[in-house]
C-alpha cells in the first residue's frame, strides 16, 4: 500500500503554470498528475539513455 505524503508546494513562473494548466486540461488530467507523469517520463528517458 502506498504511503500518503504531505503536500509538496511547487513554485513556478506564471507562464509555466499556465502551460501546465492548459496541457493538463487538454489531457483530462489534474495538474498534479500531469507534472508527476511528465517527471516520470523524463526519469525513464534518462535511465534509458544511461544504459
């Protein structure tokens, strides 16, 4: 079972915030889900590149 983590405040420039908001809405995701899946994708790409 996954442990719940306390909220993590993330500050970002207004233009980046708006971009994340738009992309999340386009994909029918929450902003949090969009950020998490995007970061997971970058991490996976990085791991693949290191092999």
